[in-house]
């Protein structure tokens, strides 16, 4: 299983071919664990919760993802995630 930090989410999204249906994106990202300030989430499940049926670009997908993340999962703005 792949793990990715929120700050590096674009790496996972760039591998998809756009435009992409939301259901297809969710399926392709099912095996990715998103590491957040308050734990981890399945990226595919999060993408499946977005309100869009289709994403035109990686930026579009990232914007929609931020809309479904709980505020506490993101942490404080500009907070260092630390390197470990």
C-alpha cells in the first residue's frame, strides 16, 4: 500500500489521466493511504465523497479533496509536517 502526505498529494494525482470520472479516480486511488495531521485516510474513499462527477485536472481533484477533508485533518496552515 502506498502512503502519501497531503503536501505531496499532487504526485498521486499527476499519475491519473484527465479528464477522469470521479468513480474511476476513486478506484485508481483506493490503494493509497493519505497521511494527515490527525491520522490517515484512504485516498480513494475521500475522492469518492467529493461532489464532482468528473475532474478536469489534478488541481481540480485537489480542490475537491480539500472540500471533503475535516479541518482537523489538515492541521494549522503552514504547519511543518516534520520529516521522519
